C-alpha cells in the first residue's frame, strides 16, 4: 500500500493512494500511464500507515493501507492506524 504526494503539468497537487500492493517500479509505471500529467511524486508512507482522509462538506472518505513487504504481507488490515504524519489543506 502507498500514499504519495505529486504534482501535475499544471502545478496542481495530487494526493495519491493505493491499497493494492505494487513494487515501487510498477507503482511508478501505473502513475505515469494513468494519463494524469504527473511530473513529480514523493513517497509519503507505505503499508498500514499509508492513509488518505478527505472531508469536504457532506463527503467523507477514509482510505487506509494494509500490505507492507517484510512486515504485513496480507490485505487483512480493517482499521486505520494512528497516523505518523499529517498534511492538511484548507481554502484561504
């Protein structure tokens, strides 16, 4: 599982999350072939600690990872773990 921060050709921030396990080269190829204009990306967290939480108005989305090579090699994680770091954004 992976959480990443990226940027597209127009300078927009992309918050990227994948619960599915990919090797890093395969994950990069998935992002580059997605047609989202990705020009840069930074790994933030992997495994069960990889999370994405979004709340905008009445819409709330909570995604969290599971698989991590050499640590938790299964898809059995069913709850969000305490988060190791946070990126927040709000309208000016």
